C-alpha cells in the first residue's frame, strides 16, 4: 500500500502510559481552577410527580454554602431533543434519582452535607416501572437507535416456520446493565463573559460543545470542551449527560467556576444504562442445517423523557443467509431513568439471544455448531443485498476452532466430569458494524523538524492517541517521536466521537488526509525549512459523501470452556478465545487490550452484571460496585484474543474497522452454550448466577 507500512501494524506502548501510571495525566476533575466551588446534586426521592417546594434555608445556614439551586432560580435553557438535558428546567419529576435541586458550597464535603439538609416537598403520582410484556402501552417504534428500522420483514417467516422440518423457539432475557467506567463522571465549568470552558469526562468533546452551546443559545465557538484523559466511558460518556449541564448551569448561576463529581451511587440514575430485554427467537431450518426462517423480537424499555430503542435485533438481519425473516423491536416507556448506549448497544444483548438459539438449533439438528454457522454464510448482506466490503466470519470460526482444539468435541451435554466440576465448551459468533463519521484534522510542520497534528479525538483508554500518532508518523515519513498528536479539545473542530467503534477509523482518515496534504506542500518547497506555522487542514465530509455503498462489519468467533461446580452452581470460565477480523490492526498491543477488555466485559455480562430495580421504590437497589458485581481479576482465567489478517480497501486510507465493541458481542452466548454443554441445562436468562445453574 502506502508509506503506512512502517509504524502502523507495530506495537508501540501508549504515549501517555507513563503519565497515567505516575499520576500526572490530568483527568477532568483534577484541573486546578482558581476560586472553584463545588456542586452537589439533590436527587428525587419519589418516582413520579412534581416538586411542590424546595426549602434551602437549613442548607444555606451551614458554613460555606453559597447557593441552593432549583427549577425556580437557575438560568433558562433552550429546549433540545434530549429531554434529560433540561436540568432543573421544570418542577416535574420523571424518575427516582433525577436532579431536583443542587447545593453550591466552598468545599465538596460542605456541599455534600448541605445537600442532605435541603427539604424537598413533593406531590406524588402513580408510576409504572415494570417491563411487563403484557402491557397495553407497548409500541413498535418505526426507527430505532443508530438509524435502524424498527420492524423488517422479507419472505414469509411464519409460513416458513410452519413448514420447517426443524424449529427452535425460545425466549431469552438480559438484565439492566450499567457502564460504570473507572473514572466517575466529572465536570469543571467556568464562564468568562459569554464563553464557557468545560473540562469533562467525555467521549465526544466536539459533540458536547455543540450540545451545550445549543442549550445555552450560544454559537458553537463560545463553548470549549477539554478532555485530555478519560478513564473509560463504555457509552455512558458518549453523549452529554445531566451532570455536565448542571455544572454549566451552576457556574452561570453563582458566577464562579464550579466542580461537579458524581459519586458511584449517583451515577446509576444519572448517566444512562443498558436497557433490559425480553427476547424471543424462532429459527426454522432444513435437515441439512440451512436456515429457512429467522424470527427475532425484542421488547425493551425507555424512560418517559426519552424514546431510546436499542437496535437489539439488527444483527439477526445480517448474520446468516435466510429467505424468510421477521425482526422487530418493541418498546415500553416507563417512569425510570433514561437508558442509552452501553458497549455494543443492540449487538451485545441481541447476539446473546441469536447465538444461543443457533446453539439450540445445532442440538436440534445433531450438527456441529461451528459447521451450522458456516453452512449459513451469506454471499451478500441478506437484508440489503449489498456486498460485504469484507466478511471473514468463517475464517475466524475455522482459526478459532483449530486454536481452541474444537475438533473431535463430543456434543453430549452433562457428561464430562473432573471431580466436583462439570466441564463444557461453547462457541458463538461476534459482529459489529463499521460506523464512520466525518472528521477534521490539522497538521503542522515546525522549523525544528517536528510535526504537530490536532484533532478533536479523545483517548478514553483505548490507545487512540498512540494509534493516531502511528498513522501521522507513517504519512509524514518520520519516526513517531517527531510527531505530537494533540487530542481532547472541541476547539480542534468537528470530529467523530469515541463511540460506536468509529473513533480511530474516522479520525485516522482525517489525520492521514491532513498529513498527506502537508507532505505535498513540503515536497513543493523541496526541502526548504518550513516557515513557522506551515500547516494543512482536512475534512473527510466529502470523502464520506462519495463512499461506495457496501455492507461493512467486523466479525469474530469466540470459544469458551467452562467448569460448573455441581454443588454450588458456580461457573468458571477456564478458557476464552476470541479470533477477530476487523480490517487493519493499527497497534497490536492496544488492539489486543481492546479485544480482551470487550471479552472480559462479556464474561461479566454472562455471569455477574445485573441492576435490580425494586418496583416498590422505583429505584436500583444494588447501585454501587459492592452490589453490582463487575468481573474482577479472579473472574478472568485463561483469556486470549487474536485476529486474522484482513485487507479491506473499501474502508478508509488506513484500512481499519472498529475494535472497541466487537469483543463483547457473542461472549455471553459462548459461555451460556458452554454451560449447557457442561450441565445439560440451557441458560436463557442473564446473568448465569448460582441459583440459575442446576
Ligand atoms: Mo460506545 S456504547 O458506542 O461508547
């Protein structure tokens, strides 16, 4: 290909790694801002109704308390589409935990204490927080998240199911899950006249600046969002959330810089979560394994404030060839906090159901589950008919099967014993779409021979800063240490978010384009020292407008070996192997971490994570990391991720797909299928906790 072969594809360590481990990398809350004061939100203790009055007298009498804010005394915001962002704009309460007031004080501890002294008087109304499949209020949205169509039909799925010699019909559920990134949501905000600066825990600095500007009726250039280092997000920081708005509002109200740092408990209501799902999958097949019908329905919840429908059945439209298909999303809006994106929204819960059903079908057919998937490999996208830009699912399955030692597997469930342990293996496919958004970047040559690249990208722990430096260095034809890539500032211009697995692919396109333009300019100057500030700027909007139509997805195959304690029901994932096909891998070190991180979150989804909402209080009862268990070191035993070489010329100049999300897709099904193989009991409800294992 191009010059890109030198550094891209290598394994350089993270540029900011040393800063992070020595504590000098600065996260949002740590920005020293002179005269900053602290904001503590007061959250609703009722589920639905109105705030009759907020009595801040006792709070204001405490030392160092500057203000008690409520819907009666904060600046007015412009209405925007995301009604969660109308913080303190009305007295209505839409869910338990919503922000109904806030205290501003000289210290964080003082604000916390004063918040508990604020008296809120409510007028309570009846509420509904239960995702009841029998509810008459269930709707079928036309459009769902990421632009997918709500219901899609082709052929005659019902007719094909009635005629199929082999049928699987099964119901699956997945629970409410919470992203819970390591760094809690935090914001520092200050106004200088009509300009606002925000240091934010943020996956999308440019988009946040745009959203905040809209809320305050300001030009985009008046709001600057800075996110130099971010400690994970998993979707919870991929859109502006209420705490960021609260910070900007409070800073405006008290005319002082403010800091907002959510506690772990506060995060559970205020920064989104993954919807629970109630799914049904029906598969019809010929005796040779070829699918004749795929039928997949998912019921999910959203809040009364926001209509968010997760695209859960979308992967069932493109995974396997079928002449007949029915896939539908249904939604029930409840008096609950708003769900939103969490790592692989849609694909993660949807592929648990589909890939479990494929395993059930393999048993119904007496066919090997790897062979069943290979037998249903489509030659083009089954829904759109578009060719795949590249599709190497079969290669992943074959490579994974060989490396895992799948050959010769006895499919009989519940027969392998090792002392008190039952042993089993399972497989599932992974997939994630290739999203790409227009981005802009600038590249500058310095007279010293160094280069600077600026892009409103953000490194949320993925290694994006390092990957973009590799791309820039290769395009400029210099070693990495001569290039500084500056990210994390909305002021660098429009850019994709660090989400939807689109960040590095979208940004690297703009970086590559800007660097090429700069090299061309330098070549024309034939070696003369560049003048101060010589630069080139690029925007990929026009490239994307001309992007040829293809079905673009990454794929993978995951193999799990589990041990199940026949007495306690404990499940241990002894071995997990993921083989992926995701285009060009820019940095093998950070990419492997991304895959392993996704797979680890998949173990967590399979065995641990579930947020329980108590209908009596309309509240998540296990809203901390003691009650909401996330896989820890001891839960992760043998785990390995690798990939096959995949060249795809229909992506972007670097040839990269996304790798942030595909790793969590399919993991839970591979583990559930292995638990079936070990015990003979099917696991159709996540997480697979002790009481569910027989
Ligand atoms: Mo990811 S859920 O798109 O940040």
